């Protein structure tokens, strides 16, 4: 059976991205591998074995075009209001908390935040199908 292990995004400014993901989600650098022309940075935390791979390409001078195919990453938290307040207090800009009532009776409570490169991250309250 396949096991999801990481998702990769391209970032423009390594320091800015590392600071964001550490402050926003407690991710720390698990590994950093420098190649000729690009660097791979794997970030994780104790909550999950899943990693976020940041790719920093040498010579990239402008923002990446995210196009219309990228959706979002998602994380779950125990206390949505507390997490929203913590991110706001850290100087980050989470969007408003939303509630989505599924036709089958499930409820999703969430908000979005964007990283320095414009990638959207959904922050979901644990419950229903979001553990």
C-alpha cells in the first residue's frame, strides 16, 4: 500500500519561507540537501511523519506563477479559534473562520492563510473527517 510522505512547493526566498512555516505550523528543518543549481529543504514536526519539501531554485529572480491548478495544503488543529488568534498575534494574516455544512451532516470549520509565495494553506479544526 502506498504511503504519502511529502509534498513539494517551489519557494523564492528560503529564509522567508522557513520563518513562515516555523511560525505558522511549528515545522522545523528535517533535512537540507544542496545540489548544483537548487536546494531541497524537508520540513516536519512531531505531529506527523508527512513532510513539506521546499525547493529553492538558483537563478529564480521573480515569483513563481502558481497557475490555476494548485489548490492548497491542509493542516488540522485542535482549537481553531486559538490557532487563528495565535497566527494573527504572530503578525501573519489568516483569513476569516468559515463553516461548511456537508450534505451528509458533517461540518468543517476552517480558515485559510497564505505563505510568502502565495501558496494557500487550509487550517481545519479536528473533527468529522479531519484528524
